[in-house]
C-alpha cells in the first residue's frame, strides 16, 4: 500500500480543513475540547451541517444520498474532524442500521428509512444487549410473537446508548425459542413511541445518563417492520457488528488524543524538566504512536474492503481490539501527565470564581479515562474478539 497522499488527496484534506474552519460552530468545538456533555440539539446541529454539505453519510452510495468517499477520504475526514474538535457522528442510523437496510432491507424500507436517517427525522438506537446477553448475544431473551400482521414484543434491552434521544430502535428479538439460539432470532424496527416501551437512564461514573435500559411490555410492532426474513436476524446482526467494531477503533480520535498528549507532556514538568523528556514516559508515548501508525494502515485496508462491497470479517475484530487498547493507553498517559488535576468530578471541585482547578486541558481528562474503559467491553468484549480471531485465523 502506498502510504503517501496524492495531490488530489492533499487537496481534499485542505477542502475538509476549510469546511471545518468555516462551518464548525465554535460553541460546539469548545464543548468537545472542554469535555462538556453534548445535548441532542448539539448533535443534530452538526449532523444537519454535514448533511447540507453532502458529507454526513460518507460511506453511503450516492444513489442513497451518500458521499461515497473512498477509504483515504474517510480517513482524512476523520483525522481532520478529530483535530478540529468536531462532535463525533452518532453511528447508529448512519453507519450501523443503514448498511443492513441497504443489503437486506426491502425497497419500501430503503425508500422510507434511509432519507429519514439523513435528514434527521429519525434518531436510532441499538437494541442488542440484555442483562443476561452481552458478549453472549445469541442468548437474548426478548420475545416477539407473531399475531396476524403484528409482532407482540416483551423483554428488556440494556446499555442502550443515547436511547433517551431516540424515536426508533432496531432490535434483535427471539421469534423461535425451539431451535438453536442463533437460528431463532429476527431483526425488528420499532417505534419508541409505541405504547408499552419504557426507557430508564443508567447514570455512569461521570454522572451522565449516556446509556439506558429499555423495557418492552406487550409492544405491538407491524410485521412490515421485520428486516429480511424471520429467524435470519443473526446473519444481519453479525453484518452490523462488523461495521460497529470498525467504527469503534476511532483512529482519528486516537490521533487527536495523541497530539494533545504530546502537547501536555511538553509543558508538564517532572524532575525539573518537561515530562516528554522523561525516558520511561517518552518510551510509552513512542510505543503507542507506533501502534497507532500500524493500526491506521489496517484501518485503511479494512475500509477499502468495505468500500469494494466486502463485509469486514475477522479483521474488524482485530481492529476493534487494537483500537480500544490504543485509545485507553492514550487516556491513561494523559491522566498520568496531568497528575492531581485529573480529578474524577471536576464540576464538583471548582474555585470560588467557578473556574476549573488546574489547566484548561485537565478538565475532561478523568471523564475520558473512565468513560473509555467501556471501549474494550461494548461491541463485543475484547476477550470475545480474541476468541473469534483465534477460531478464524488459527483454527482454535
């Protein structure tokens, strides 16, 4: 692979930089930079700006309103957006459900839902995990029983990210309890305003309600909301998860985090000299940078395969594992560099004039560190991913 950028790709990078400079609202970038919580309106505003430029659905074909960027273009945009402190694009509708609908949905579902994802009419969340079915997702218990032209859904989903904002949820449900677990699962699209649905927030360590529990009590779902065939949902679920795991890697965010870490290490002192001159600390920075460079190459290769119509395979598991390890190492090094100013709850430790204690860059340090512990768990835990890699690549 030629890792140098062509003149056309360099020109695209400049176009992206100009767009971010001119169109990214300062209040949004300030929120991201400071680690402040982004509200629904903030995310919708950024999505609308990107959609107005035609850049919201980078991985979609143009026939569906996407940008149809190649792998390098997507890589460049993610790098530049992270460096500019742009809000992260919420992936549930755009990068997870949409590929499933394009490949397995019927024409009516594509015609109705894809435009609504783009223009913001629908905010989707993911109904996969359950209290007893996390990485062992095939053991899910939420039932959907066909009654005429509807399904009746009962059960519970958990860790539903941003479910408090969603008006739609794509769900894995058990439609046949009498066969092998993977063979009795279906993929349903459910309106969150349907009677019988209750959303309860789960408050995280940093005090935010990022995830939720979702309960279904005799929820009536039109049978036309079934994606593909009944009892074939496990196939669709695996296809979606390969896209989710690739997205979790977060190469652009790791690059921005690494650059910020280097800046911090140049001003924080240790033994009378900048921390970046400490041999042990500098060695850890060098190692994570080498790992990130290698992962960036892998990420480009996998995105290229996806752009060519190939569903990412076990490589997405490899990328997910390595990507989360790298991001967590950068978070840990940043926390160590900031030292005692990396307080778990900075909002509770304010000076009398309401200014945060310590330097500006210290504000989000602990929140990022604690929140990103989840990266190695959700989307299929890293332990499970290593098992998948061993089974596929080494015949384990």
